[in-house]
């Protein structure tokens, strides 16, 4: 993924499932979900950001309400 990541944060929903919110280069945001091995979330979150499935806006806003207040949603 080539966009500049200004602000990103991840949460583990399970040892093998991460969700990641990330601000885009133009002040918007989106969140992604993906399966991971669960060996090191501190590194695995980047794989979810690059290759995970985009969450629906309504789900992402529940998981990352601070992003929803700070940035506009990336369509």
C-alpha cells in the first residue's frame, strides 16, 4: 500500500483476528479486518492493513469512535 500512514491503531478481536484503523493521506480513514497467526500482533497488524477486508462504516465507527470523530470516512 503506497499511501502515507499518518495515524494507525489496531485491536485484537481474538488472538487470530485483528482490526486496524488508519488515517489516509488526505485526512480520511477506514478500518480493515483480517486473520493472523497470532504470533506478534505488533507486526501482524500491517499485513491486515495492507491485505485485510474493509469494514463497513457502521462497524468501524463502533470499534474506533475516536477516528470517526476526527476524520471523514474513506468511501
